[in-house]
């Protein structure tokens, strides 16, 4: 089942699929290495990604989220769309510009991506994204905007984005860090955005009011890192309060954590970051989970100050 995505007119599913952990062999999800097959070649990961995409589409997922920095994610996604004969009206596709993948397919790389939010990077990466995704690219987002970066007020960037918007591509931004709320508020002030993507989960709820304001202003709202990069799963705390509550409710910890996100009235799409078919299947079970006041009160103990949450996130190892 799909629903309107803010004022864009796009139809999206409540759960979308983010390809951050699919398009490259390394990522910062807890236990990611165990998700990978022995053969970690681009060809093997392409086949694996297509299997996850097939399961997602079969399970009703209609929003897919990539980025230039996700290794070969756009290549994998674009090839899958063409091979399955899916047109822009069949699914909604978003991607992002601002980071360049630099790991060279190595898990032990000293640096996996480099951030550059200049207009020159936007122009270069837009051409690259269009080459891979073609007319399926419906939403293009600034990757990890912050107030401090100045990107929201960069005249050259805004001119390029306005031109792209005039061509029929919706424009969004993703927020990051302990000051996500400030970024969202500034973006609403300057205008020109159709969607916002930010982190909200049972550990970090700090952006809730800003995201609600964005929703009220007509922006489509995407929540990323609903499982806190795997911290809200049994891989991190198999005997904690989330696991106990999930067991009592007859579900899994990941499905329960995703259900918490879906219960927020301002959320349009919650992203699954699944790297395997089994994980995706478990994530999609969130659609059948009822979140209630008792759970909200009981699991409030998981909340962390935003600064603490983002400091811990910065220490997560790749793989």
C-alpha cells in the first residue's frame, strides 16, 4: 500500500529501502561483516542486492534510497530497475549528492568517503546519478546538510537545485548530527525543499519537533537509521529492554523499533537498511506491529542525549 509523499505527488510505501549497506562491502552497521558473503566482489554484491530489491518490491516497498557515496548502489539499483522493467511511476527513487566514495572497494580503507557540498560537486554527481538512474531519479537530496556547512545558504548550490526542480526532480536534504533540528529549521526558513530525511529512533528523538514542523509545512519526511545502525537490535543488546518487550509482543526487536518510528504521525517513510533478505523480511514485520503508550513509556529508558548518541555513532567501526 502506498500513500502520498508530502506535497510531491509521489506515492511511497511506509517502509523504504536504503542502499547504504548494499552498494559497498563496508558500512558502520553493527555486525555488518556477518551479513556479507565470502565473495565480496562487485558482481557478487550486485546479485545479492538484486535479491534484496526483489524481496523488497515483492513485500510492497515502493521507495528506494541511494547516494553517490554508497559504492555501486546507484549502478545496482539502476540495473535492477531496467531488468525488471520498472518505470518511474512504479516506484519512487531518491538519491543524494555531497559525498564521494573513496574506499576503492576495500573494507580496511583509511577513508571511505569524502564530503564536499559545493556546486561543482552537485553538477558532477548529478550527471553521474542520472547516467545510472535515468528518468527514475525522482528525488535528489543534499547529503548530510548542516547549518555550519553553509550549503543551505550557498547561492550557487541553490541556483543549481532550483534549476533541477524546474526540470521536474524533487529536491530534498538529509540532516545529521546532534543539531539536526537546527538544520531542519534553517531549511524551512530558506525554502526550496520538498523533502527532509533525518535520524529518529528510540535512542535519539531530538529531531521530533522539527520533523513535525517540516511535515506540517508540506515536506515529505523520511526517517533514516531507525535501528541506530544496528544498536537497536539483538546484535547490540540481546537481553535489553527492547529485546524483552519484543519477545513479550511476539515480534523481533528490529520490527518493534521500526514500529516506533512508523507510529510518529509526521513520518512518511521509515528506511530499512537491510543488507540481507532475512533482515528485510524481519524489518517489514514492523507493518504488523502495534505501537502503544505502554511501549512508549516502557522504552523511554533507551533515549540518550543527542550529543551522546552522535558521539557513540562516530565511534562505530566500518564492518
